[in-house]
C-alpha cells in the first residue's frame, strides 16, 4: 500500500480557515459588572496558530466613539485566553487581561472618557472578533462573532441624593443599610460635578459625597478663591446624615482638589484620612480664606507654559516647588493635620512635579515630628490616576485653557498604577475611617 499524502490547496486552506472561524466562540464573563472589576475574555473554536483581531468599542454619552484593538494568535487548541495570551501588537502588547478596556482611545482627538450619568445607564462595550489582521473597520467588515458587556459605575442598591443644602452643591451616594464611613470626593480644575469615583466608592461600602465647588449650578463659574468655610459646611452636612458613621470623614482628591484637601486637613476639625493624588504643597493661583485667616497664593508662572510640537500644553513648569523664603507663607501647614495622609504620586506627571511636591510636604511633617503620612510612588504613571474603569488618558482638551493639555504617563505603567492604587486607597480609607477590627468588604 502506498503512503497517502494529504495537502490542501490555497483555496481549500482558505475554506478551512473560514469554516474554523465560523465556529469561533467569544466568551466574556461577567456580562454585567462594575467598571473596576475584571472581565474574562476567551476565544475558542479557532484553528491552531490562527491570527485574529479583538476589538472593543464604546460610545459615550456625547456620542464619542472609543476603540481599542489587539492582535492575537491562538494556541495549539485553537483558543485565546486573555488571562494568559500575549497580544502581539495593536493598542498594547503582552499579557493584559483587561487591555481592551484599559487602552480605549477616542476617535475624536483629545476627547476624554468620563461617565456623567452614573445611575441611569452603564457604558456598553462591544467586543468583536475579526479574522486575521483587522486594522480599519468599514461597513463591509463584519466580525465573526461579537459580545456586548455592561460596565456600571454604581452597584445595585446604592442611592444617589442630590445635595442643595445652604451653599453646598453635590451628590451623596449611600450603599444599602448602614451606617457607613463618610468621605468627600474632590476633583481638580475641570470644575462641575463629577460623580464616577464617588459612586464607585459607595459601591465599595462608603458614604461618598461628590462635591462641586465651582462651575456648577449657582456656584462661581471660575475658582477665584478657596473659601474653606464652604468645604467645612460640606463636612458638617455629611456628618449630620443619619447613615454616616462618625466621628470624622475622609477625603479623596486629585490635582487642585488635592491641594484643597490638604488645606482642609490643615485647618478643619473632623478630617480623619486624606488621599492626595498628584497634589502640590502650597496654595497656587488663588488665595485661601477661612474665617479671619487669609493666605496669599504663589502666582502661576503662566509664562513658563510650554508647547509640544503638536501644540499641546505642558503645565509642569507653571506650578513650581517653593524653595525661597519669600513664598513660605503660601505653604500649607500640613504638620497641623491630625488626619492620616496617603500621597499617590505619578512620576511621569506632566501637569505637576508631583513627587517633589509630596516630598516637600513629608519633609515639613518630619521636621515637626509628624509620622501620619505615607507615599505610593508609581514610575511611568501620569497625572490622571483614576479608578481602573478609566482608560489611560495621556492628553485631553482643557476648557480652562481652551487647548489640549498633556497629563503624561506611559500607558502600561499608568494602568498598572490605577489598578494597584485603587485597592490601596480603599484599604487605607477603611482602616482609618471604620471602627477598629472591621474588614474591608469584598
């Protein structure tokens, strides 16, 4: 009997590949989750060593399209498991189980993905599997298979209460039952009412007040002065709520909001824990007033703003570390703070020299014999260190400057910093705001 040799013609190879892909299955679990929770993505039914493209697409509330894609080759069993498989290229390379979510990029340049309405709708992320190398989508390109997942910023049962109490404006998020450790969430120079981080913190067991302080409703359109009594009113409103457990509150803050948070810890009672993400060490740009106290700021050095070859603004030289005696009065007296302080620092922050600022604060506290601080420093992370549900944002449009601003960061290092710091922030807050002996809920 003669040996039989089977060989497939190019046409039959193409037919085999098409048949294999027709049987391909894309599994995504869970289909509904919070944005800070991992999603498992698995492809089966492929030919061995099959080259495929996985693409994620999301349309935000303003109609802006965000997409990411990565190229994978299946294993000998014809499978791609993103928890183990390395992306060969695309918007990222290497093993990144959540890479399709973490590296979403805007179709419209300088557009930033921010969830506005956290209660009524999730982000719907469509995951598509394409045959071979797929770079540009056209109406004629149909995926082999698709799945759509819901990514929520608020857990079931969390209540949102709009706050219009005296001058204070914000949104209070409360988990079911209670009481809960209370905290105030402060963003920076973008203004308005931003709720996505507070709603996530409430989903993790905190009573979280997203606080607006300019650019919202009847508040000042622009921030021209830090009126610390406004923030004191917010603290008191939070502590009076029957579902908020005292005796004090925490602060989660970033950028200008973190500067204000350090001022609150320095001058106000009832501040027990502060998370300061990429802050300064002194008042910059606008004065602070609290009762009879008035502190003049260090002026912004707007003449030191730099522009990249693409016309993006770099602001890191506009806000400087104070070394001279003439501006010492502008430095925040953080040594007065009784609160525990966690500094989160991105070493590739192109907005502030955040590491130098944090080191100045800690040096001052050490000189006064204080030990109530800790710093988490992330090489390669930029300015916008946010919860893991926020994709990496290197630059975006600034309504303050009416131009795009560079925030900095190296994509893979930055998303790793977001994953790690988010867990550390929750542990820190739970430790210092909740009764002794309690454990952080899973």
